[in-house]
């Protein structure tokens, strides 16, 4: 343990801050935008809040699938950068573009042609279904933009350039919020479109964000921009197999997890529309809290991956544990803060027009005390295990926990036991406990400490 804390020199923490803070800010603003959307449409009723929340979760599924498909560039680019191989960085970015667009196109078509079929799975009334269907129709096509933006952001973070993607995201978030205000309420002569205004604001801001990222990469970071030869090299069998061995498990992991979160939304809709509206407000609040830890997780994956690329396995092990301990230790403060701040939280929930106020407060406290569980699993899986390309087992942990534990418990407690929302949420947390056991066992096994970019394609696991 002493060697773990010896890794905590000033240079190390500067590196952590340079990656974690921009990513955390970007994630925070993205989460706040979801909360702002919910707040803005709250005056339109529970159906409007639930419709925006569900539509956002459907496209969030695609976002996480794309992040999974881009795991190759996030992981390999960090190791290539650590090995001072810029050609490898460019090739993996080209592969990420191709793979992300390939998996996204069918969903784009589905959301444009049959959005009502997707929304009908939530089993709401006709007003809710109509609002959610139109919201998905107007925002669903933007997932193709996400398939371009996410690989660029992932590559820039992997090489330690996390600030510019954050600046662009900050601008896009404020643009989104401004357009939402104008188009939801019809301010300053703009049309009053309600829920559809929120959808248009979201779509326009994503388009602007993608254009800005592409222009930045081509004009100011052209040495990382792939050319035609990089796309061709990315299709060569050995390079293709290396990339897909990471990205396919990551895509299945992220896609399976995201699909599970959408499934949770559909199931909660069968408790009541109010329950779905409550989670549409509390979900972004939880995401806001987790934003800082997400930034720390990205810093873990990047810095540990760079050490593995340079074949510094002891340093990689120590840095991974140092960051995990830091994240989880901080997360233990969240629950007590929420408990002793209940009065202020209740006033905030009233201001947000939260339905079922007592139930919402109970659920929020449950989520607050569960933050350390989520943080450990997030940093252990997405930070440590992924940095060394241990993708299959990482995917197994997430998918088994969700589909083997969490969703069956949700089905049983909702449809058989008829439990109220707080008890259902508490029962579902069994998933996180099971995952902690699996993550601890895997990390201590040390099989994830591997170099992926030197010849042969993957270095053997290092036994420390």
C-alpha cells in the first residue's frame, strides 16, 4: 500500500487535474442540461417531463454504444501516445470513425421511420406517447453526429488534450439551454413549441458541437487527423483484429448497460408516469454528482494506459489503485451531506416541481448513499480494467450485473411484489454489490496489466 501512495507526486496530480477537471466539467454540464430540460418542461406537466426524460434515455443508449465502439481509440491511442507512435493514434481514430458510423446508422433509420414503435414499449397513455414520439423523431437523427464527435473527443483525451473538447461542449450546452428557453416558452418572438422546442434546441446544439470539433481537429490538430491511407491501414487484418478485440466487447458492454437503463425507464413507467417523472428529474441530479468521478475515471484510464504503453507496469498498478482509493474515499462524503442537507434538498425539489415529493426525497437519499458503490465499479471497470484492454471480463461484469441481477429484481419487485419506487430502487442496488466482488477479484488478479501496442499484438499479462 505504501508504494501506491508514493505515486502521488505533484506532477502526477497535475496530470490528473489536466484530464479529470475538463472531462468532469463537460460531464457536469451535460448532466445539468438534462436537469435544465426537465426543469423547463416541468411547468408543462408530468407527461412532458417523462417524455423528454425517456427520449433522452433512448438516445443516451446510442451515446454509450458509440463510446463503447470508440473504446479502441480511447485505449489504444493512450498506449500509442505513451509509446510515441502518432501513426497508431491516427489509424485507431480512422477505425473508430468507421465502426461508430456502422453501428449507428440502423438506429438513425429506426428513429426516423418508426419512433412510435420504440416509445410504445414504455406503455404510457396517448398524450405521453405522442410527446415522446415527436421528441425522439426530432432528436434521434443526431446520433449520427455523435458517432463523429465522440471518436474525436476520445482521441484528444487519450493524448492528454482534454481542454478543447470541454470548451466546445460548454458552448454547446449553453447554446442548447438558450434555444430551449426560447423555443419551449416562445420568448422574444420565437415560436412556443413546448416539448418540441426542447427537441429542436438539442438537435441544433449537437450539430454545432460536431462541426466545431471537426474544424478544430482539421485546422489545429491536423497531425492527428486520419487520411485515406489511415482508413485503409485500419482495415488490414491484424490492425482490424486488434481494434475490434477491444471495441466489440466495449460496445456490447456500454450498449448492454445503456439498453438496461432504458429498460429500467420502461419498467418504472409501469409503476406510474409520476415514478418515471421523478426519475427523469433525479437521474440528472445523480449524474451531476457522478460527473467529477467520471472525470477521475477517464484520467485513470488515460494515465494508466500511457504507463502500460511505456511498459511501466508497477507504476500503472500503483496509479490505478491510488486513483480508485481517492475516488471512493471522496464518494463516501456524498451520503452524509445529503442526509444532513435534507431541508435544502426538499426546497430544491419543490422548486423543480418534482411530483411525489416525499417519495422523490427517499429515492434521492438512497442514490446518494449508493454513490461509493457506483464510483468503485465505474473506476475499476472503465478506469483500470479497460486501460489494459481487459474488455471481455469488463463487459461480463457490467452485463451480468445488469441483466442477470438488476433487471430481474426490477421485474420481480414491480410486477410480482408491487413495491413502491424507493423499495424498487433499493433492491436494484444489489447489482452494484455483486459487481464490486467481481471487480475486486479481477483487479487483484493483475491479468489486465498488459501492453497492447508493441509486437506481438498484445503483450502477455504481467505477474507482479
